[in-house]
C-alpha cells in the first residue's frame, strides 16, 4: 500500500507533466487560487479557455456580476475587450458571469472590492497595472439605491450612498484617465438614471448622487479631453429592485408613453453607440421610454 508521501510525489509529477506538455496553468490544479489583500480586493485567474491576445484592450465594469453591469460586460466582450469584472458581495453571480465570458474565449479578471471604501477603490488599479491588456474603457455601473425620508436621513446613510454612487466613480475615473492618456486614449461611461432630472423624494440620496454624477460627467469630459472621452447613460425603468412592490412597478410602467420597461439590449445599444462614435463627450444618453416627458 502506497503511503501519503508517495501519493503526493506522484500527484506533483503528474501535475508538472501536464503543465509542461499541455501548458495548463498550475493554478488550475489548486483550490486556493483566490487570494484577498488587506484592501479587500482579489483576483481570480483560473482559466478554462485560452486567454485572448495580450494586445486586446481592457474594459473595467463595476458591479458587473449581475443586472445591467453583467449586460455591459457581455457587450464589451463581444466588441473584443478583455473584462475586468468587479463585484462586491455577489461572488456566486460574478463567478457565473465570468464563466459565461470565458466560454466565449474572453480573458476575465475577477476583482472583489468595496467601492464605498476609498483605499479599496484605488487598490483595484494594482490589478489593472498587472494585466497585459491596455486599459481603454471604464463603465461605472455599481450603485446603491436606498429608500429613505429626507426628514429622517442620517449622515451615515448619506455617506454610504455618496461614497459608492459618486465618490467611487470619481476615483476610478481619475485613476483610469492617467492610464488611458498614457496609452493613447479611452472612454469612461458613467451609469446615471432618469432620476437625475427628477425629484424622487422616496430616494433622496440616490437621486442626488445620480444628478451629481451627471454633472461630474460634464466636468470630467472637459478636464480629460482630448485623450479621454467621458459620457453617461441614463436608463429608465429596466428591472425592479428585489423588494420593489410588483403593483407599484406596474403602475410606473403604465405611466410611460411607451407602456413597457426597457430591454437589456436597448440599454446595451447605448454603450455600443458610445464605443463607436468617437466624437461624443460630455453627453448623457437617456434611454427612458419617454419618462422625461412626464
């Protein structure tokens, strides 16, 4: 009967042989390929498919595990970008989205970070800089939307929303701009909301943060030009939050001139347009089904 030492040696030699002959990354044979740093971000590099050419451009998408962020990641992957897939708490969804993209032969960097923390946000760029892909696109999609009453809103509630919805996009844009400019240019897209033009009293911090992000888009467009373009996409009613009452959602949809929510593809087409039209900067594309007419 073979002892544990013999079995361990045989496993090592078999792994070494496969790595040498078939060039399967050693990390595929490990269970601990994910590591986390003091700044709470991580990179997971196990690939089931060959990576894209290292000259493929890199696109960062925050909040890319699910919902609209996932759609933006798929849109960019189809345009030939390697994907820097950020997530915070949705680890299972992030792994699933990454697997979908890798099945298409797309190189994916999975990165976990709490963007409400400034150090974690900046720390993501250590991973960006270690990638062989030049950074060309940043999509600021991650956000939080908390219902509240302005009469009872706490400073902590205010800061939690502003740090994620406004400060994080600014930090990411600032860091991305320096890298994009050095590499020949790029595109930053902030995901705002039709709420930016309204007074949603039930979501005060969210509404203010999106209005401010829309204003920040114009400021950064002037500051980062001509190398880096900065635009925004303002979706309307697309997907209800998990805790949103179905009857309220139906009422809102029925108020729209087009009487239906937007499809994911209709939002994604706005990003495709911004990728192709290089004469657009400082603009917000509203995909709202006529919500602005109400």
